[in-house]
C-alpha cells in the first residue's frame, strides 16, 4: 500500500504570488510552500510524485505579463529538482492535481479555465492526473483538447483509472446545490465516494476532503465517516486550508491536504 513516510517540517522553497485578499483587502502577496517528503511503495515506474491543489494566484512572468501560479510553477519545480534531486527524471514524475487551479487576484472566489496549468505540468513532467475543483470552469474547446492529450487524465464524475502500476480513483467538485457548477447533492456525492472506495484504489483524489475535529481541521464530516468504513487508502484533497499537511485516521487512511501547497515525494530511503 502506498503511504506517506514523512514530510519535511520546513519548506525547501517558497514561491511568491499575488492573490485576492480576504474581507476586501484587495490584492495581497502570498507564498506557496514546496515540501519534500518520502513515500512507501511508490511504483517502480516513477522516480517521484508531485501533489498540489488550490493554486489560486498569479505570478508576473519575465516579460511582465501575469500568468496563473500553476502555469509558472511546473518549470520552477523542474529547476528545483535539477538542483536538489538530480537523479529524478522528469518523464518519470507523476503529478496529482486536486482542483481549483484558476485565479483572478482582483476577485476572491473567481472561477475560470485552468487548462494552461494542466498543459504546463504535462510539458514538464510525465503523467498528470487530477480532479476538477469547484472554481475550475473549463471552456468546451479546452477540455476536449486536454482530454485528447496523451498523459493527461481529468476526472470530475466518480471514476477509477489505471496509471502504470497505480489504481487512482477520483471525484471532483464539492457538496452543494446541483444547479451550480461542479457541485453535487450530498447524497449523490457520498454514493459516488462509497462506490469508489469499494473498488479499493491505491490513491483517492478529491477536491473537498474530510474534517478532523480532534485537530480542529475543517472539511466534511461525512467524508471522514465514509473513509473510516473502508480499507485504508491515501487520500489527496484541498478546498480548505490546513496548517498541518497530513493526518492519519484511526483505521489507517492517510489524508494529505495540498491546499495552497506543493509536495514532492520520492521513494522512502533505507
């Protein structure tokens, strides 16, 4: 079973970006932390796994134009790996995206097309698999283009895909009014979640994740309760920010919250 062994306490890098502030504060400067970690049982097909979510900001590019944070990030991470972990081959990196990859720094909670982010990660690395966030509104043309690209798998409705030696399940969006984009009625969302867990995936990608009241971590309690009724799985999610990066539930499921963070996992040493 693929499991997190450890994550560095301090980020190896922090990427500055512009984002919409809370409570009408206008545009604020934030920093996206990049953490290195280790996992047990990363398949032989991969040198590393990158996991990230909620890249809701922009960066000023070298020519003075603003691009989405997630559009600029892959090249930065690739350069960082060349320096810090030169043995990693870019084409042998699996990228897992947990949604909300679009941002407008002048409008908090804005929605739009995140396809440039997906394309940027695919240009730099081997395979990209991810779920749709509630603020990801793909243009009809761009979603067709992405779905036709080799090495990209976008999941919204409950689905499980085989990627090399991994069974990756995904469920996009959040619980909410079904007449709004990328939202599902609570009953429908939980039904899809249970069906995926019954298939016993290696990794479960969600945008909206569970809570953990004992640690005052926000999320959906029904997701936690559902996870605890099934065999252990590695869950990757985002949507709400946790100060701590990951937890382990009583029955062994690990939950990695990648909201506003990026993780690079390599094989456990020793």
